[in-house]
C-alpha cells in the first residue's frame, strides 16, 4: 500500500511488555533507522491498550506529539493535522520531526490492485532482533518494567431499565428526573 520497505522488530515479550519497554525498543529501532521526519503510532497497541507508548516515545525522543490525528498533511518542514477531540475537531501543526498517534478510524486501508500486491512482494522486509540488531538486553528491558499485576477482579455493574411512556414531554421529564433521584444518580449538592 505504498511503503518502500518494512522493518519488523521481533517482540521478545510476545506483546506482554508494558509501555515503557515498548518505548525503549521503539527508540532503539528509530536510532538504528537514522533521521526520520514523521513517526506514526497506532490508536491501540500491544502495550495493554494503555495508550502510553506514543507519549512516552515523544518524551524519550524529545519530539512534538500530536495525538488523536484523523488526517494529516506535510508541507515543507511542517506537519498539519486534524485532531479528534471530545466535542470538536482541532487543526494543529508542528515542525518536523514529529510523532503522531492516529485516531481509531483514521486512514482506513484502501483496496489494492493486483499489480500493487505483486509490487509489494518485491519490497524489502527486514526482521530485527532486540538483542542482536538493537543491542538491548532482554534482562535490562525487564528491569525497566514498572507495572506488575497485583490482582485481577471482576466488576459487576447493575443496570436498571425502566420504560417511561406518555405524550406529555414535561411530565416524562419530571418522571425521568424523579427516577434518577430515586436511584441515587445525584449527590445532595446537585439536587
């Protein structure tokens, strides 16, 4: 789909490492690649969906970080991006080099043609080992991990379902608020 080459870094932790370890591995891989203009991280990753790899990488590499990016353009030495916020879309820009974490629905894959698929087979694919190619000792990476599982417990959420019927919207609103108050949805100061 348009890449010139691929570098796969073999994960010695099988996706079980915490975000700090992934940051160290990513930083070493980028050092080996040499200068880059844009580092793109996905919305979710094997860091336990903690979403800590992009901001951790940003601070480790001293790069500007644009999060929740849904579209981007690069012109000259500047990257301009639209970012999804809770209630709006924000346009921001940052000088290159920059680290970008894309939003979940950003950049849907496009359909490739048979010719593109055949050309992709010719692209070089490099597989790097963390210890051999990046010079990182697995034991040292394990020492970086700061998160350990203490306990796991389930949470039971009790939901109440009540159907309010009627044609008077004012009466329905009053009954809805009464039901919320009765269920304890408001604190004393909110009443």
